[in-house]
C-alpha cells in the first residue's frame, strides 16, 4: 500500500468519526421526539426520588392526575454539572418535599413523563435560595 493510500484511508476514518460524533451529539440533545413542546402540563406533588447522575438528573414526584389518582411523574432534568452551577446538589430535593412542576409532557401515551420543566415550591418561589425560576426553552435543547 502506498503512502497516498494510507493518507486517504486515514482521512476517510477521521471524517467518518467526526460525522458520527456530531450526529450522536445532536441526537442526544434533541427532546422533541420524546416530549411535546407545544403543550404544557403541571404537577403539584411530593418528591419520591431525586437521581443526581450523568448524563441527566431525574426527579420523581407523586401527584394527582386529572381524575385524582396519584401517579408518579418522571421529570428529566439537565446534566448534574449544569444543575450544580445553579446551586443544586444531590441533597437539594429530599423525599417528601412538595413541588410544583410545569413542563413539556411525554409523547408516549399513558405515561407521566416531563422535560424542560419549571420547578418551584408550591408558592412559586425557587427551590434553591437565590435560584432562578425559569423554564428551559425547547429551542435551546436542540
């Protein structure tokens, strides 16, 4: 094999790796396939579990659904490092803490999932003192 063939093979390998890397990065941050950003749902309930782990943290709360039955909501949050930058820690949300969560519902029928959520105390105050109380914009997650 000539040097030119080695260089060509190396170039093709590098380009393929870059394309695959970019594709997986974009796919990882897209939420529209799983959550409906054109709708908003609200849950007012108590924390049952807070998973502060990569690649995304998850919050689970028990709250009544439209018919009054208590269901468990799974709320997908950002990366723990991003949450830490805004003052959150693994101890921020203890089991039993009452929260109000408003976000984009899961597209999967019959499930109680949510993402891109605004999470506050029931009175609308921030979870972390001095913390922001804003909803993530769906466009920013693409």
